[in-house]
């Protein structure tokens, strides 16, 4: 074979020789210079081509024979190998068929064996259960005869839980188990024994309960689940707890019944209600673990079952307390008296809008006997007592819901039907809530009426003394009515919220706002502000340091001295701290019927009594805004742990969120809105009557138009002359300090803003008139800039919001102070960009945010000479 391959190489084509021949032909072609040379080259190419073709033909002929021989050999090999493979595959198929048949046989035999084993086990279990059944029946019979109740219950539990019911009812058991001692069928005798034991256990339990034998009571209580009589046991236990609650409730009510109605102290009924609910909660908390321990596995809702049974007794007992409260407090008679009461003082103030403040003493005396008809203090005690009863019920509902009916996967609490459909809930909705609403509606309006009857106004003398540094008072003078009503609103609103009923909160907020709007705002604030409007050009003034004060008016009860004490001092005034400090003493006078009536007004001759009253009532309205806002915000404030006052009393659903909305939208926001409107109108009236003319005089003195001495100047001495500024500072202080030292800070800020706006307008108009008349030179513009800067600093101090009011005036002074080149520079960018109509681009190039229009700037610039 190797020899043949070697011979074949002689016929093979040499690539290198072919490549060399190709290069030679190419070189010869390039070297050809005549047709003969080309003919020779062609002949040479033909010879080479013929040689190559003959060699290729010889190569193909030789290799073709060899290839055919190799194909034939491979084909023979395939035939021989394939037959061997087919033979082996047939042998393996036969082997696998035999193995499959063997596997089926083995599987059948194994299943047969497993079935036999199962049959044997079933038979064994059946026999064992028959033996167990017979053994337990005999033991039960023996235990019952020997009164071994625990063993009998345990054997019945074993039969019911370990032996199939079909076996007990089966024919074999019915034939084998009955004996001379127990001739009945197994199922019949077991059922009879269960009934017998249930009666025995119930009797023993009740006997132990009557003797308060806790050990025996627990012993028999745990036997009921063993005989599948859980509900019987739970009924016995619920009855026992109800008896305990009933006895404790009777002890509490007997104490009340032994006291006459006139001797019943305030708060005794809410104490009884609270103790009743505490006893119920304590009983459930103490006995709950015992019930869970013995009943949870066989009766998962055991606690809920007991609570449902217990709720009937709770409804009965708390209903008795509520009815006793209703009758002992003679609420029906109270409601008749309330219905007859027509609020004469408030009605008179609304109808007779022309009466003066001096008539209040007479009015108070005329209606002083009205306190005997419906004592306001007694009504307040009733509201508190009924509120606490409802609060105790709300806490009980929250306890029951969270402990027994709330599912951890749900975020919001929902009141269970056991509460919503209870008899006491029905009594609350039909009887107690209407009574509660009637009481607090009367109490709130009557308290306002009483506080107006005994109103006291503080004197302003202490506030009008000159001080080195004037500031708004920490405790501005205000009417005692605001302090009284603040405490009344806070206490009553908290009592209503503590009741835990959103409908009551909504009703109280609606009614209280109606009273506030009708009687406080319209009948009190508006009337007093109208009656005490200052006369034209009457202004408030500071007292001289060495001047003697006239006899002061009745001292405010918000100060340290008692209502009947001596003249207040600055020290006593400064010690008035705390949100409800003054209101508490004032309210004490309201509910007790005492307190001095405001006397005749006596002040220094420099200040009008009506003007000072006007200031006090402005303060009273501003302070009412502040106090009412604090009350609502304090109630709405939420602790980081979500246990705020509202959340504590309204844990169900979205009630807390609804209460917040009601307090804001139905009470605080509308009161702030209407009181702001009245404050703004009253301040405008105060400005027009008392301040405007003095402000015009100050502006006329500051910006003169009689001569050009302040505009056409020729020396720096004239520029630095401070006489005008000294007079302005003195006049401004004498004008504003009395109001600053007496007004409530937010009210003062409103008044100051009003004064500043009008001051700016007056200066602008007067300055335009003067400059148009006299013009102004360079030194005059320097003096004008210094004067206006002093005025702005004196008026605004650190209040940058007020400084914004002077922007237009500042630009006027800037324009007259520019030289021609500066003015052209500020003007040039506007000329270049006038076609763009882009104000922002104009401001960017000019560098000044002009408030003045181009026409106004041209006009102002024309004043400069």
C-alpha cells in the first residue's frame, strides 16, 4: 500500500512548479517585443496546459478505482456489523420482557401482602377498640356507681375521641358489649350517661358557685368539655359571673337608694358605673385564662360565648344605674325648666342694640333671680356626671372589642354587634344622648349669659405708663367674658369628646358655634364695639410719668388680685401666667353666682372711656381667637404613639379623623373667619376716627409744601438738619406706643399694617405735590433719601414685610437722586429691549425690579433740577 502511494506522487501536481511556470510565462509576456514572441508564448502555454490536463486525468483515474474499492469494503463491513447488532437487540428485548413480567408478579404479590397486613391491622384495631369500648363502658358504670365523676368523664372523653362512631353503632359491638350490668346498647348507654353527668356536673357547679368554693367550681367546670357539653359548662360559668356582677351592682345601688335625692353628692352615679364596668372587666380578665385553658381546644369561641351571655347582665345593671340617675336627678323636671328659660339677658342684647355698657349693672340685678330657676352649677355637675357614665361605657366597649372581637390582621377597630345591638346602646341613643345634648347646649349658652352678666373690664392705666422699651403686653387687657367662655368651652368640649359619641360632638360643635356667632360675636362683640366707637380725633395717649392715676375701674379677674381686692399693681399684672389661670377664678364666680359687677368707668381726662373700652373689646376678640385655637389644637394634638386625646376616646374606624375635621371646619375655621372680618372692620373704624387725622398732620409736617426749604438746598448743614426727623420720631411714638402697649400682638400687627399702608400713600401723594410744585436739586434729593430712610427704619424696625410697602416710595426717592448718567444707564436697556415686550428680560438688563411704570419714572425724573 505504501508503494502504491509513492507511485501516485509521480502523478500528483506540484504547486510550486505550477507557480514557477506561471511566473515564467508572465515574465516572458512582459519581455515579448514582437508577434512571434507572442506566438511562441501561446504555444508554450498550450503545451503546459496539455501536460497539466494529462496529469489530472491520470490522477483522477487512479484515485477513482481506489475510492470505489474503499466504498465496497465499508459497505461489506456495515452489513456484517448490522446483523450482529440486530441479533443482540433481539436478545435484550427478550430479557427485558422477562424482567417486566417478573416485576408485575412481584408487585402483585407485595400488594397482596400489604392488603393482608392492613386487614390484620384493621382487625387488630377493631378488636382493640372493642376491648377499649367494653373496658371504658364497664369503668364508666363502675365510676358512676361509685360517684367517681372525674373517671367517668375521662372514660367518656376517651370513647368519644378515640373510638369511631361507626364501631360503637356496629352490629358486632351491639352483640358483644352489652352485659348483665350494662344491658343497653353502647351508644344508648353513653348518651344516657352524658345526660346524667351533665345534670350532676351542673348541680355540683351551682352548689360550689353558691358557696364561692373556687376549687370545686374549677373542678367541675373543667369536666364539661370531657363529655362534649361545653355550652352547658359555659352557661353555668356565665351565670356564675353574672351573679357576682349582680351582687356587686346591688351593693353599689343599695348605697345610693339609702341616700335621699337631696343628699346625693355630684359624681356618685358615674362612680357606680365605673366600678360596675371595672368589675366586669376584672372578672373577664381573671376568668378568661381558665376558660381558654379548658375550652379553647374543643370550643374556640368559648370566651366570645361567655361575653355574649354576660352582656345581657351588663345591660341590665348599667340600665338600672342609668335609670336611677335619670330619676334621682329629676332630669324631666330639669328639661321642663330649661325649656321655659328664654335667656332674657342674651335676647335683650340682641334686640336692644342701643343700650349702653353702663346699663349692665341694672340688667344683672334685674335677672339675678334667674339663677334660682335653673342653677348653672348644678347643670354643670349633671353634664360631668353623665359624661363620665358615657365615658365608662365607651371604655368598656373599647375593652370588649379589642380583647375579644378584634382581628390582628385588620387595622381599624369596628364595633361588634354585641355592643351596637345591646339594650343599653338603645337606651343611650333614645334617652341619655338627647338628655346629654339638651344639658350641654343649655349650659354653654347660659354660661355665656352669666359671664356677660358679671363681666369685668380691666383698666388700661398700668399699660399706658411710659416704658423704656415699648412692646405688646404678655397678658393684654381683655374682658372677663373671654376668659370665662374659654374655660367653659374647653371643659364642655372635653366632656363631650370623652363621652365617645361622634354624633354628640357634631351636635355640640354645631350648637356652640351657633351660640358663639349669635350671642358672642353679634350680641356681645359687635354690639360693644358699636357702643364704644371712639369719637372723631379721640386718640389713645400715654400717661405722664409723674401724673396721678384716677381711680381705676374694676380690676380684671385675669390678674393676681381677687375680684374684691385692692388696686392692681404692675407686679400683680406680670404674674398672670398660664392658659386658664384667670379663667378658672372667673368661672368660679360664674358657677357660684358671685363676682363684682363692672362699675362706672373712671379714667384720666386724657383718654376717652369709650376708646379704652373699644381697645379692650378688640383685645378680647383677638384673645378669643388665640384661646379657641389653643383649645382645639390641644385637643387635636396627637402623641407620637398615636394615643392622643381624640384617638383615646374614638378608637373605632375613622371616627378620630372625623372629629378632627368637625372641630376645624365647623368651629375653629368659621370663628376665625368671622372674627377676622369684624377685627378688620373695627380697626379701619379705629384708624379713621382716632389715627387718620394725626397721621395726616405728621405727614404734612414731614413733607411740607409751603416752601422749597426742604427740596432746593445749597449747604450740607441744611441736609443734616435733624429737626424734622426728631419731630416725626416723637409724633410717631406718641401715636403708636399707646396702642402697642395695650393691644394684643396680632391685633397690633393688623393695626400697624393698616397705618403703614396709609402712611405710605399719604407720603407719596404729598411728595408728588411738593416736588411738582418746587422741584428738587441734588442736595435736596440727598436729604430726602436720608429722611425717608429714617422714616422707614423708625416705622418698620425689623419687620421686613412692612418694608415691602415702601418699595414704590423708595423707587421715587431713587429716581430723583440719580444723576443724568445713572438715569440714562437705567433707561438705556429698556430702550434697546422695548420691542421685545419681555418684562423679565427688561428687568435682567436694567438690574432694578421697577414697580413704577416708564411714564411714572419720566414724570418723577422731571422733578429733578
